C-alpha cells in the first residue's frame, strides 16, 4: 500500500487537500506514535488506516467547520497523544498551540513528536483545572476531544478562553448536550452550534461550538473532585 497516497486520499474524501509534505508529516507521526506506544500507553488504535481516519482526519475535519482566524491561539486540554492539536497544527501551522496533559510521560512524547515534525508548540504538564486558574481568559479558543462529559469538560475548558473566543468540543453523537446548558451559561458561554457529521469510514461524530460571551466567574474552575462530584 502506498501510505502517502492513502493519507492524501482519505483527507480528500473529507474535502481537505494536503500537500505531499503534510502527508509525509502525518506518516512520520503515525510511525512515531505506534513505536512510542509500545512503551507508553498513548492509544488503543495502532492500525495505520485506523490511525489516519480515527485520529488524523477526526482531529482536522471538525475544524474545517469553524471559522478560525489566522494566527489564533488555542489550548488543547487533556490532549493525551496530541489529538486534535498535532494533526491540526500540521494543517494549520499558523496557529499558536498550547498542549496540556496531566501525565508527564505523555508530555515527553508530545515534545519529541513536535520536535520531529517541526511543530512549534508549548507543552505543559498540568491538570487542566489547575492551569485554568493561572492561564484564564488567555486563548482565542480551547478544544478537547472525548475527555469527559460536556458539563465537566466545559468547566475545564471555558475559563481558558477570552471573551469573544470559542470552546470547541469534539464529541460522540450519543451525548445529550442539553445537560450542559447550565454549566455553559454559568461559565460565561452560550451554545453557538452543534453539528453532526461522519468520518470518511462512516463513523458518526458531533461538533459542539460554544462562544465565550462574558468572563468566567473567578471561582471557576473548581478542583477536580468537585467538578466531577457536582457538575454544574
């Protein structure tokens, strides 16, 4: 199989045109992810084709449905193996990325991956709710991919965002987003759009876009135990 051609074709199916060099970056990332995953648990998906569709296309496609100005700053909360931020930065290298994860081993991987790919990103080993109290109202948008239920995720992510910015959540279609109405309002946001779509293999996904319309009250985010025990 011509793996570069497969990458180019799968993105093209999603109406995303990659350059050859971008496809080569994705191939490099795939190989590095699989190799590193042998020693550090990063992903349960290790088949090349599944990595391309379920990690790479899945990380980039939703951001083609949102108007993100050039040179925007963003924070990827609970980034794990670097999704969606690493694939997004391959396609949109004008963005200014901050990747946050609570596990140091993953942060070491992320830094090595960025160095290998030529991605200039800030990697921070921290819990999202703790960093959110320090770096509040700083970013043009925050994002997260399948980290937690939306009422919990909103409290982790919305405090990072400037008024006028966005929180972009990559979710399952099975989640009832109406359960997060109170949390979003309390944290200074409002629902802008919810879009259901399919990956190139037919898997269903949901994109939730929340606009930050006013500052988050300073008592948020709370500590992790309270966020999980008593979601807003």
